[in-house]
C-alpha cells in the first residue's frame, strides 16, 4: 500500500466507495487531479518528442517483430535502462503495445495510432510537426511569462535573434525554413480535406493561395476542383524550396509567384486563400493585406480564410486559446473569433461573410467582393 501514489490511492478509494454505493466525500472532491495533470503536462509532450526524435517509432515500424528495450537501445545507440523507462512511459501514453514472454521479458510494438501518425514515411505523419514543436515552439514557450509581461514574441531570448522582421527570424537559416515548411505541410495531411471542402469552391476558376508555402492546400484544391487553376504566392526563397522539395512534379494547372504580399502587386484571381496568414499579424496589417486582396480580386470573386476560430464568448476551444498564446510567443498576431475576422473583412470591403466550423483544428470563412 505504501508504494501507491496519492493519485492511485484516490482512485482505489473512490472505486471502493462507488462499488459499495457510498457517496464520495467532499475531501476527495478536493483532490487536485486536473491541476496535477496540467503541472505534469510538459512531461507528456517531452516523452513524445524524445521518442520521435530518437527514432523509436521508426525502428519499431521497420522491425518484423516486437523488440525488447535492450534490442531497441542497441539499434539506436541509447542507454538500455533509460530506453526501458522511455518505452514504459510510451506504453502508459498508449503510444506502444507490449507483449511479455513466459520468461517475463517485455517486447514493444507500435500502436496503430503511432504507425499512422508518428512514423516519418506515413502519408498522415505528424513527425515534422512534432520535431518543430520540440526544437522551436517548446523553446519559445519557455519564455511565456516574459511574453505576457512584454506582450511580444520571444525569439530574441529563445534564439538570440532580432524578430523585427518576423519571417526573417522564422527563416533564420535555410534549414529552419525547410523545417517550418514541413510543419506547415504536415497538418494538411490531417485537416486539409475538411477545410477545402467546407464551401463549394468550384465557381472560382483561378485560385491564388497567398502565403501558400509548401503547396499542400493548392495540391488538394487541384484534386478536388478539376476545373480550377492554382497560383502559389509566397516569398522567393519559399517558392524556390516549394518547387524543389514539395511541388516538384510540373503541373499545367499550378503556377508559382514569388513576392512580398505587403509590398508587391498580387496576381489577379477569383479566389484568394489565406490559410493561417492573418493569425501571424496585427489587425492593422491584416486589414492592409485584405484591402490589397480586395483590390486584386475579380468582381464576384472572394476570399477564403482558414484559421483556428475562438468562440464568441471566450469559452474555448482550448486548442484555439493555446494557439493564441503560441501566436504571442512566436509571431505578431493572435487567434481570433469569427466576429473579429468578419470585422477585418468588411473593413477591407468584403461582404456576405459565411463561417464554417469544422470541429477540428481549423475553421473556414468565405467572403465575397
Ligand atoms: C503560417 S505560414 C502558413 C502557410 C500556409 N498557408 C499553410 O497554412 O500551410 C505563413 C506563410 O506566409 C508566408 N509569408 C509571410 N510573409 C510573407 C510576405 N510578406 N509575402 C509573402 N508570403 C509571406 C510565409 O512564407 C509562409 O509560407
């Protein structure tokens, strides 16, 4: 009994009381389970990050049979004892399955979720998102308290770089830019279909994905709207990398445009997609960009915003609320409510604002010229 944690004690006592039909006492209600979970939440993230970075899921996927901690440690050049603890924690997190042989040896294999989402080669992989969360986002969050005091991003403290030009800081090396592009790319493997089909986009024949990055959404549009052609607009370095690594197959319905959307003319189009663009910027810069979009848009055309929308009464969703803090530590922007985007759009001249919540990470707003 003495080896049980406080949490386990609480569970077993509650279970006993429930099975004997007794009411839970007020003292048990005060057990701060939620707070303990929150306090230790970073340990969960770090366990996932470490297992991914060390190649645990990849190695188990490549192996024809479940592996012991010692086998895995040897294959990956890790400490055997430490690997056993890591694997055990992954079992607790339901990222790995175990089998025990008659001699009591434990063997580990991936769960289906880990195979689909945590191995690098899977078409629905979150591997690159996890890498970026571990190596960049987590470091910025270390300075969240300072960010709240100062009301600004924490690139200077986290990486020793000036963040006056946001994307110069984000793209501080070619390697960092490619990592960011992989991060942007990977989430659309999971949420892309929902956002691109939220509204019927078939009336829009020329679609420009502004800040289109890796071209993930443009490629999805191509497959879902066979009558449409796509322009991917982004900063020159991003477009060059996109063509080299992400949209390397030439396609007659995809073209590329290098430029700065604040400074250069935008290509004319029937629909502009701005996916996760406005959340990087202040209201003033967002209105400046939307006004430019309005002026370049053909009459009867529109704009499609793809963002994580907050509820109107500030009650959630929690992911959007946390993303808004993430925008604070990393960018100049914020996550917003539907009504905030509506205001920005109408200020820029757009009308008929329609909002579609997908129930997943990203929601969609369509407005017309
Ligand atoms: C947060 S990312 C979103 C990428 C993509 N829309 C998506 O959702 O996956 C912002 C994108 O805007 C691009 N961007 C930032 N500033 C820009 C500028 N001044 N002109 C053109 N593109 C810019 C970045 O290179 C990046 O691809």
